[in-house]
């Protein structure tokens, strides 16, 4: 299969036609690029799992373009959903609700709930409005680093999808926050750019699910994710990063520091390999996946900056810790 990259809105008509005819399309969102299919077409959704090499017990998120579409996807919708939607949608949040009978079981991994999200990226929003609600995980091979640029998708899925809509770099750079409203209390299943603190300001107490689960309600709960092709560790301090770098170099590795520029003078002698994550935590979030992809192509051992796990730092470290399999130095 030939895979074409089409810039911006010029490919929207073609992309919408492909979705409606049961084919796959890659599209940009404000979080990461998504690999989409008609959420109501079981055969189309199966193609997502084949293209990604994704286990079928790993559920998908359904993307909508308006709140009017929610009633087709979910039932017993609580008022709290609309409180949250009015504050955070469109935007980088997924809300888990009880699914309707319209949603094929393959979308929800056989579960009784469905994650629903309204992307703020205008290309994504127009594509959905022109076609239908779209089931989509990140547009990468399963377990690999999520894509934040069209070329990342092409590297992973060339020959697997007919069309990639190129919308430039994704705004946030990590996946959406996932909040479950089907439990006794609102529960964060996956942190993201909508932080726990932001949710608490709107709805009060929010819980975090860190339990091992058998049936996942959200992506990112059961399997290895975001992993580069080479060894990756998180350095708990600049000093430990420098020590690890020197040790790995002596062992014959070609290591790289993936850090913000504020640490450059502390741990970055001129002879050290260094990939910048910017300066702020927001820039770290935006750049981390692209930096990991660059690192795995050029080097064979990655040392990543640790962040304090609060606010946005907690969301970012959720991804980095999984990328490194929680290996710290």
C-alpha cells in the first residue's frame, strides 16, 4: 500500500471519504497523531489493531466533533460529564462513560465503558464533522514512542495506511488525560495536560487509579508504551546523569542526555551528547517524544531528566517512566 502525506485541509475531503468507506486515516490532534477509523464499523476498527500490531484487549478512544454526538456513544450520562465538557472540551481530555449498544465491543476491548474525547485541533475536528465519530489510538507501532509529527507516523506506519494528514507539530505532545466517571468517584486513569489539580478546581475530589487491572477502560493501563528502541533511564539528579553518562561511555555505549537547557552548564561538558527539551515544563512536554525518537536513531543509551511529580510534571513523568520501564539512576 502506498502511504501519502497530505498537507493541512487539502486532503480533508479525501480523508473523510476514506473514513466513511471503512479505511484508515492518520490525523493530527493537539496531543499526538491518531490512527483513525469509523467508530461504528467493526471491520474498519479491526484494521487499526492490524496496522499497529496492537493487542485487542487494549481499548480505543472515540473522538467526536460536538457534544450532540455523545448520546450515540454513551448512556446514563451524568450531569458531571457536561460540567467537565463545558470547561475542558474541546481539549486534551478523555472522559469514560457507560457505552451504548451502538459502539462495537472491539472499540472497548469487550468492556462496558467507552472513552470519549473532542480534540481541539481544527483539522481533527473538521475531519470528524465531515465523516463520523472516529476511534483512534496514537498512530505508531504498538509500544513505540507516540508520534507528534507526520514524519514520525510515516516512519512507523509506511505501507500500513493510505493517507496521513499533516498538521505540523502537535501542540501538547503527550496523550490526553483520561477521567473515569463510571466509578463511585471521578478517577484519573491516565494523567495528561489537563492536570489533576485543574480537575479538582472544577469538581472537587479526584482519585488516581494505580491498581493492576484485568480489563482496561483506557489505553496506557496494561502494556508497555512510549518505549524507544534502545535502553533508556531516568536520572534522579544532574549529578547522577553525569555519572551514568561517563560510566556508559566507558562501557562502550554512545549515550545521550535528554534534558532541558537549564541544566546544560551543570551536566553538559562540550564533549557530551545532548538533546534539548527546551526550558519550561511545558516545553519538556511538547518536545519529549520527538527527542526520544531523535535519540533512538542517533544513540544507543538515553538518559532523561527527572521532573517533580506534581501538576504537569506528574503527567509527563507518567510517560517517561513507562518509556524507561521505571529504570532510574
